[in-house]
């Protein structure tokens, strides 16, 4: 793997990790019973919109990172 590709892969994992952590934080920090706690978030004012904007990208990043890791785990070196 070339140096530029390695940098891009590392950058992808860093961004993916951020998205996963952001999704977890959103799930933990909002008050589901109080719409005022998420009304002004991206995707608001609905809870479905807020969770869609914050959680779906993190879930997608986690899936891509795990698939990529598992694919490369089985490659001969």
C-alpha cells in the first residue's frame, strides 16, 4: 500500500470513529421525553430527524469500518 493510500485510510478511520462516537453521544445525551433538548439540533425538531442525521452516519461508518477490517484481516501479506 502506498503512503498516500495509507494516509487516506487512516483519515477515513479517524472520521469514521468520530461519526460513531457522535452517534453514541447523541443517543446518550438527548432527553427523549423533552423535545426542547433536541429541537434545535440538525434534523430537528423531530426526534426521528435528529436520530437520522446523527446516528445513521455513525452506524454506516461502523459497518464500513468493520467490513473493511474483516476483508483486510483475511488477505495474505
